[in-house]
């Protein structure tokens, strides 16, 4: 594992959060926490599209406080570094090539097309059946769970849903999301979720629209950080600091896309020549009958803005290309370049934007990780790790048996207090 370079400035924590940190110093010792009569809840929060170097710049005082009093690290997303594939990796421990969510846009010979805008597809459990999310395993073990918009949680996977779940709704106010989580935590021990998830898409949306260095992106960071502050205030006022283990993380980072650095995907292959399964940064193509040789001859290899491979010849380090949903030809855009439809290109505003979906080894694609709670050590910074390693930690915290996965249970043991290992 490579250590993350020291790219973040010193943590800046406002006075209210210093006071909050002081209140955290009264957390019980591990013995007391273990002896608590009520089982702890794992609260899993996703801040979509937040890079680790976004912390410590004055926009995230709550996250900075949690990191200073807990555990922080950076994560390498799985390929492709996109939202649905990596959110499902985090809760299954499987890489996308194994759990089957190989892109935000896919084609399956039996199921047809998958698009994030297609609510019927998104809520069809057959798309997710190659991987078992941690809430399904927990429910099978008799533990109540609750999910708020976590990608993949709107479907009954292998016949099971969370005890409580809410569909994705970008119009749901941030305060309502926090209030819902606190209502779940208010429930008596018998029904209180042992695992509860919360999702904020706001940084990702602002990053796509204006870029990761924009005022709009920084404002989105401030908004979700303030929401985390209200969540922590609610946990503290309820006396639950010793019964909530909090993980705040992201699915991937965000890279800047300068004005004009976009091509029409039809310039790679026409609609007559191939079915274009996915666009953006990871382009999936299925040559139409009679055009296989021409499309392969034109695309395979290196190009000015992208590189293309047959799916069986993808770079080995990406561990991608064996699932039947992976198209025969996959093209990877170079950092800072997009490929979209001609129609989308005509509508695209001429300004700096942001994208992800690039090589997961790029620093711009790194995801953040912060953990805080009675089982976690305090003031610890870990080396970077692969995001498949989050799943074994979740199952350990919940006390359930992990399903077959690609993660390493030893990776995050240094994050835990000795008695929690």
C-alpha cells in the first residue's frame, strides 16, 4: 500500500467543534462500552464524490473534528470509479466485476438495460443478486436495519429488504435526512437499527456541474458537513455517543474537466456500427453484426483522449472484464476528458466541470474514510487501502458472518481499540 501524500493542510476546527470534541473525551472505556445493556448501532454515511484532500481546508469542521478524535484514511475505489459500482462494493466487499453492478449504465441479456433514471430497473433485485449487501445478511441474522437512499437498497436482494428503507429522492431536504436518522436512533433497543445508512449526493452533483475546485463544490461540502454536525449533536444529546459507531466515507473522488475537453461518443463508433452501452468516462461498446472487425481495428489500443481493450484484455490491476455484463470493448477516457452523446454535447454548458470514473489509482479518484465511536482508536491516521476492505469491518462491528468477499479483514484492525479486535 502506498501512503497518501501529505496534501491536506492542518486541520482547522472552529470553537463549537472544539467544545464538541471536549464532550467526546468522556466516552466510556472499552470495558464500559462492551458492558452497555443496549447493542451499538453502526451508522454508515456516504458523502458522494468527496476526496480526502477536501478535508482540513476550512469547509469541513465536523469531519475534521471526527477525524482528529477518531480514525482517518484514504481509500482506493474499485474499477470503475463510479457511484453504483462502488457503493455496492462497500456493502458487499465484492469488486464490481463480481457483484455485477459494472457501471451506472449496463445491459444484461436477460434483464435488458439498466439506467439510474429507470426506477423499475433500479428497484429490480435481479440486478443485484450476484452480491449480498450487509443489510441483507444482518436481517437474516435477526438484526434490524434501515437505509436512506443508499445505492442498491431500493431492491429486495435475494428476497430481503432492510426493515426500513427509503428510495432515492434528491428533493428530500438535508435536514429531513438527518431527522430521519435520529428518529431511527430514538427507537427502543428492540427495534433500533443495528445498521443505518445515510446518503448525501450534494458534493458529487456540485462537482459534476462546476468542478471540484469551484465555490459551488465547497458550499456543498459545507452543507453536508453542517448536516453531520447536527447528526452528532443529536447523538450526543440522546446520550448515544457510547452506542454509535460512525463511518463517514465516499465512493470515489472527483477530477476537474476543463472547458472543451469532451468528445462525442459517436466519433468513436457510430450507432450503425455499435450499440453504445455506456458513456462518460468508461465507454462500453457492443459491435453490431458485420462491424466487429472494423470497430475493433479503429478502437483497440491507445488514442489521444482514451484507450480501448477487449474485455478479456483489460489491465489486470483493475480486476475487471469477466462478468457477462461487461461489453466486448471497453474504452477508458484519460483524466479530464469525457465522452458523451452528440445530443448531450449540444446541451453541455461551456464551463469547467468535474468527472470521476477514471483510473482508480489516480489521486483525484481517491475516496475519504473517517471512523469515530467507542470501538475506534482516537487520533489515528492509516495508510490508504482498497475499499473492498470496508465490508469485513462492517460485519465485524455487527457481529455477523461475512459472505464471500474480496476484502482483507486485517486491513482495518489497526483502526480498532485492542478489545474490539
